[in-house]
């Protein structure tokens, strides 16, 4: 058994907006996800919020902006932590990796549902590394 137990997740927000400034061109659209996290720890209960924004409403080369925020609820099981892993490591690596597929699916659903542009499927990424690169 793992020291970090995933209990559930909830969607805080999801939003799709068409970019009225978009100028259709033959250029390939490049979209880079922007990630943000926040963590609340109370005793052995952990709530991690992962927020992602893709696209832009001001960049004329991007047709949309989509946002999603998901909060995961976790329990730290100290007795199961045989390796004595740092709690920050568990949260910033494992918990983020658990939540990312939910956010990825929601972003895909939002963008595919526009019926105007192809859906955007976020690439699978090392979420922890992506957050470090943004810092």
C-alpha cells in the first residue's frame, strides 16, 4: 500500500472561450499549457488544487482559451511510509501525477465540444518538472 491515498477529486471550474482576435492562418497553432498548484495540509489530510490554462484570448495565433481547476483529496498514511518519503515529495510528485489526467480529459472535452476547431489534447508531461520549469 502507498503512503498517499487518493480519496476523490472535484471540479472547481471549467471554462471555454472563443478568441475573437484569432486570425486564421496556415501557421500551425502552438499551445502551451500553463499550470498552477496550491496545497492545503491539515494533519494527515491533503487537498491539492491543480489549475490549467491553455490557449489565449489575446494571442491572434490561438483560437481559444480553456481553463480547468480540479482539487484532489488525499490522506497521508504515515504507517505505510516505509521509505520515509518527504510529504512534500509525495504531494508534488504523486498527487500531481494523479490529478493531471483528470484535468487533461476536461480540457480535451471542452475544446472538442467547440465544434469549430479541432479538440486540443494536452500532451502527457512530467507535471512536477513542468511546474519547476515555470518557477
